[in-house]
């Protein structure tokens, strides 16, 4: 990140005044001044939260050699340009607790009530299920790997339970690298401290926990039983709270399973309803039908038309209470819709045509006279397999004809254009 030193030198004494120390104060002087003022102004003792925050910001900058050098040379504005907040990127309670260990408070009674614990990330897994699983409900056992706090050192990373403040970053977990690019021009980059891996703490090699080797966590295998309830939907989430990776001083995140319904060869689901396609012959459409439909739970349903009922092409019939179970109300179900396609014969013989005419209602249109027929031009029908393909072919032919016309306009009479050389 680039920053230019201000032409007018900004205030570079404010942080020293907040801590009550001179600009020549040593790191030890800064530490003593901050500790004394922070205890006095801590919110748990009725202190001013804003003053407590200012103390933490001042100490965070002045205790870091690189940040202090930038502040002394260019003031707070340079830090704001480089880090967006004047160097106050850490929780003031985190900085305060680094003086007193993980308890976070010298006043007793456990961690400071002002301290906010960081929350770990949620772990999300897709879970494929069939439509039968969502109709009947099911339980799936899944084996997962995660990080768990070391049981031998209780997540401390050391045999004694103690840790040291990292000297490389003064416990902040971050370091700032600066480069002088020219007069009044600096480049500064903020990154995690490589000595403590951003934790702000280090552990003596001889004191490292033999089980986790100082990592504070160990990998473990965890088996979860995922209960898929009747009526659950595609993309619905099943959450196991606090079962994700564990880490010290962190609220453990959740493991989340997202249901992914596989496509079914027969049934389609829309909310609480099921849809199925069925083709019947023209005879069945006119004279009645019956067929067996095997449902998602294995039951065989006898589906038949009502006496004298005619089923029209592209029509729907519904069966109540044979759709999907309603989530958390499994004894209630939606509807099962059957979409009928009527298959017509390709042709009829003259005798069949006469027989059909004899039983079907007469045409509503009047018969044409011979004179009317003589005045008409006869048109011939042909089969179209797919109307969309037919329209695309027609549009393509029109485009090609238009392109040919444009070419003819550019070259009248088919003659080639000749560019004349200028004299």
C-alpha cells in the first residue's frame, strides 16, 4: 500500500500524551504507563470506555517499532493512509488481556465482560438425497474430520499452560513492513507475524505439549447422524451448532449440511405437490382407462377414469393427500397431479372414419357447397415434427437471403469494384 508523507507535518505527539509519557519513552516505560492507565480506565471498574479504547490504540502503535517510526516521522495521518484506522485495528480488550493471560482481567471473576470472543467459521457440506428420502424421511451417518482442542494441554499448547508474548509483534499478531520509495514517499504492508503465526503468543520449545506439539489443537474424526425429516426441501439446511473446528479463545462455528435433491425419473416436486406424466391412447381418452402407479413409498395406486368421462389432451387430474408430506406436519400432504398426454392414431381407414363419425357429434361448421369449393385455392398440409426447429430454419433462410441482397447492392451487376489510382 502506498502513502505520501503530508506536506504539512501532522500531530505526532497525541499518542504520547494519551499514555502520559515523553517521546523518548522506552518500551518498558510504555508498558508500565499503559498498564497503569488501562487498569484505572477499564470498563469493568467503571472507567470510560472511550478513554480505554484510546489507550489501547496509542499503545498498539507506540509498542510496535515500525508503526512508531511512521508515527514519529509522519504522524497519525500516515497510519490512517496505510491501515485505514490509525493503527487501531485490534480489540482493546485483546490488547489489555495480553498483560494478564487468557483470563483477560486483573480484577477476578473470569474474563472481562467487555471482551468479545472471536467466532470460528461455519463448515458447509452438500448432502445428496433422493426424493424418496424427502418423502419418507431418513437418517444418514457421516464421518467428518475436524480440529479439536488438545485434551492433554486443554488448548494451551504448553505443558505448564503458560505462553509468552511474541517479541516480534509485541503480542498484536501483526507486523508492518515499510520501504522508503523516495522523498516523502513510503510503502507499508501489514501482514501476520511469521514468528507466532498471527497468534501474538509463543511457546518455549521445552514447554511444548507432547501431544499437539504446541499447535493447541489435534485432528479428530467425528461421526454425525443427520436426520432428514419428512417434507424437507431441496437447499434446506440442517445445522449442528458448535461442531466445526475448535480453536483457543474462539466460539466454535457450526457444521451445516445443505440438502441437494437428486432428480427423480418419474416424479417432479413443486413445493408440497408431486407431478407425474402419463400417456393414454385416444381410445382410453374417450372410453375410459385404468393403470397402476407405484408411489414413492412403494404403494401401488389404482388410477382410473370416471364412467363416461373424456380426458382431453394436455389436461391435469389431481389426487388429494398423495403429494409430499408437509414439513413438521407429516400427517398432512399436498396433491398428486397427473398430466395426461393423449396419443392419437397416425391414420384411419375409411370404415373406421365412418364408424367414428357415426358415434361422435356432428361438426359445428356447416358443409361447403360445390360453388364455394370451386372459388377456393386448395392448400396442402404437411407434418411438422418440431415447430421451434421449423421456425429457426425459416429465420436462418431469411437472414441468408438478406445477406445475399446486401452483397448485390455493394456490387451492381456483379461487377467488381476497382479503386482508381490518383494522378
